[in-house]
């Protein structure tokens, strides 16, 4: 994890797990507060900004979520995880074109199994919802 001292890594991961659990319990605002403390402590850590973006998105704070997602990408432009998080934040905000632009941006660093899986699921969903020829 970039910019997080080894001695703090376990605590950071525990705090992220706590934020995820809060969102799962429909407490996204509390998750945002939990992540805010990490962002203040580790402002140069892309993983922290990525999860802050996700928590903000879950709380419906899309503009702020996109800002943190972009900070994560700036800190770690080759990070597949940060890119996927930004993609999901943008998609949730209805910014589908920007989400696809992010997917394309990451492609210049190499193949992404996560994006490939996401596109496979998306295409399967489109095909399942397509009208049959008989209709």
C-alpha cells in the first residue's frame, strides 16, 4: 500500500473493513466519517482515497466521491483497484461516458481482468434483456 507505513497497514485495512461493514448496514454516512479520518492521516494513499470515494458514493455524495476517486488515480495511475473504484463511482453518478473513459485510460497500462469480467457481465445482461427475433 503506497504511502502507508508498514506499522499502520493492518490498522488501515481494519478501518477500511469497518467502513465496508458500515455501508453494508446502511450506515454510509458513518462510513464516510470513518474514512475521513484515514484520508486526513494518509493523504497520499490511493487506497484510502479509493475507499473514501466508494463510501461517499454509497452516501449519495457523488461529486465528492468523484473528486476522491480522481485523487486516487493521480496518486496511483496504474492501480487497477483505484481505476475500478472510480469507474463504479462514475457509473453510480450516471457519468457512464466518463466511466468508460476511465476504463480506456487504464488499458494503456495493460489488460485488466476486472474490467474484462465487468464487460462480460454487462454484455451478458444486455443479451438477456434483448428482445427475441420473434417479438
